[in-house]
């Protein structure tokens, strides 16, 4: 707790068994042993990581799709720390579910207009399959977001969009959300965790990717500060 606000971790830990777009993770954490407890002969535990940048909870930048687009290290912090809204469609988000503009209107009728400069996170409940990678991947058929809904979010001035699936675009969609959001210089957050703990509004989101120079994607420690 801090000033009567609580921290919520929205990040899946990285390990070799996590689900990925291609199906095989490739994440490896290699160490040189456990280190030493002898202060007279210290032996530090050193580790190296081998992974693709777009696995686990991560951020997509415009350069992920556009060769001249912004890379992850160039985002101003003001864009990465922002008010957060959560659209909860988990009660009806089966594998074929696609978020539509009417879902945005329904949310706003109950929780107020989506303000410019906010980040929107879509809770589908699909993260319940995170520990079952084949079911989470599901042949790249999972709850997603329509291009029309993405356009509606951009018209409202939303600067980031996240979802608790592999992507806001299904594998057979043609990737309209990626084209729209990344084409506008905004970012996408994929494989978001623990959205069941989030309020629909009133939280502040901290989406801090590794500052990889020239990186098109990067792992992100995604944290919310909520009432």
C-alpha cells in the first residue's frame, strides 16, 4: 500500500514453459551455479538470458510493424505512465469473441467516457489458460479486438491498448489493431495478467519495457497503482 493505494502486478513471470505465438517458447535462463556463502571467497551467481523480445507480458512498438516506426526505448515516460481503464468482457468472451464499438459504448454508459491519454486494458479472462499453453494458444483463435473498436479507441485519444491474450488480433484477422495502434505511434500490451484484481477505472498504469536500443518489442514489468 502507498497513500491508501495498492500495487497490482499485471505481469506473467518468464520461464521456459510459457505460451507463445509460435508455440515453442525458447526462453532460457542459464546460470553458473548457486554462488558462495563464504565471504572470504565470494562467488557471484551470474545468469544469462536467451529469448525473443515478444514473449511473456510485453510491449509492441510501432517498429514491430513499420520499419520507420518508433522503437521501445524512445517512448517518453509520460506515455508509459498513464491513467488506466479496464473493460471487463470476461463473462462472454469465448474463443470467437471480438470486441466491438458497442462494447465501448456499453462501458462508457456505466463507467464514464474514456479520457484522452488513458490506456485501456481488455479483460477477457483468457489468462485462466496461461498454465495450459496449448489451450491458451488455441491455434491462434482467442478473444480479440475488432478494427472498428480500435478505431473507436483511437478517436477517443487512447494511447495504449492491452489484453490478456497473445494479441489483440487473432491469427486470421489480418492484424488491423496492430496497423491502427502502432501506425498512430501508440503501443500494445500483450499477455497481461491479473486483470481480475483491477478496478474498471481509477488506477494508474506503469508500463516500463526494457530500454532496448532499436527494439521493436520488449518484456515489460506491468504494474498498476489502484485505489
